């Protein structure tokens, strides 16, 4: 019991420290940091999944998110932030992600996500904060419309596909998950 209490206090301290560090940045500095992070995510994805480059170029829009997760006991918490880019208009929307999992969870990891947004309806849902999804596993997925296949991508919502790339850490999960992506009010 005491160990769990100490873990909870350490986790709270990490969250407070992270929020203090991010609070010191101006909106312009944070946008620049997120744009640079987005380029790094794309570079890592293109290296790991070469087909993702053409998928990004042919999609209506895409979103890059860099995230981290902490899993303990029956609860898991993932947080991330990133940029959504509309390939049609060049518009950028800065977003944050929150994911919660319930089940058997243990560990911590950092990972990147690359979402492919296939049409205007999916774009509108994505940037409004009305995109919520669970997770599923798949080695290959087809868009069912154009006959295109995004190797190693998973469909997560109507018109939205995702690639995931783990950067570091170790986590064991046997759980149900739910995630939401929403825009930053002070950056858009």
C-alpha cells in the first residue's frame, strides 16, 4: 500500500514539473516546438514505414503526435501533443491527446503516432475535438474506397488511419482503451 502511495506522489510530481516547464513557453515558441516535433515524427515514420510517405502525400490531411504513457495496476494514462496539417489548404491545427486504459497495465513508453485523415468529414471531426477512438491491432489495412492499402496502418475511425512507432520504454497492456484528440485553445 505504501509503495502505491509513493508511486502516486512521484507521478503527480512528474506531471506538475512537466506542466511548469511547458507553461514557460510562449504560444509562438510552443507552436515552433510542435512543428519541429512534427517533422521529426514524419522522418522516423518514413524511415520505419516507407509507404507512409506516399500515404501522407495522398491523404486529405495528416496529424503527427508524440506521446508518452504510464501504466500501473488497473489504470493507464497516455498524453501527447502534435500538429494536424490539411494538405488541401496548408492549415495547421495544434492538438493534444489524452488516452485512458482500464485492465492489466504495467510500464512506461514513448511513442509517435501518424494519423491519415482521408476526407473533409474526417478532417472536420478531427479538428473539432469530436474524434474519439479505441484501439485495435492490424498488420495491414485497406481504405475500402480507392482500393489503396496502407501497410502497417490501422483504421481507428471512419476516414482515419494511424501508424504507431514505439521510441523507447516497455509496457505490458491487456486493457480497454479510449482516446480523444482535441485542439489547443491558446495555440489555434
